[in-house]
């Protein structure tokens, strides 16, 4: 069974958002295809955010979540999600399955400062 709440610590590397999670074998794992732009909105009020921030996420809503991403479709072993409040779409690569057994119908997210 996986955790209900997960956390990663994204940071900027070579002009894109990436994260490391040695626990699941990921180093400099990039966010691509619309997700960096979503992250930019989530973190716009966090000072010194390029050095990193805490990203909490879950398939279930939790107090204070900022974004509800809704599953759209599968493509290239990854999955497209829509953040309807911003009319944005982003693709999450197969690294999604390091955290979920199957692609959740919704993902709830919150960005926080690490300082």
C-alpha cells in the first residue's frame, strides 16, 4: 500500500523544474509538457523558490490544497491532467507510477516554502 500523502522537493535545474527522490531512484527528474508552467503559478508567492520548495500531493483532497488536477487521457505511458481553474494541461511521465499504482482520476497539490 502506498502513502496517502506524498512529498517531493522540486527545484530549478538548467532552466526547468526537476526533483530528486533517491527512495524511488529518481535524480534530476524533469517536469515537462505544461507542468512547469503549472508549477510557476503554484509557487508564484514563495520567495527564493528556484532553490526549491515542498510539493505535497495526493489522490485525495486535503486541507489547504491549491490545485485539483483532473485526469484527461493516457499518452506515451504518461498521463495528461487538466487544472481547470487555470485552463492549463500538463503531462506527467511514467515516474507517476513511482507514487501511484495506477493514474489517479484526480491529483491534489500544494506548494510550500522549505524555509
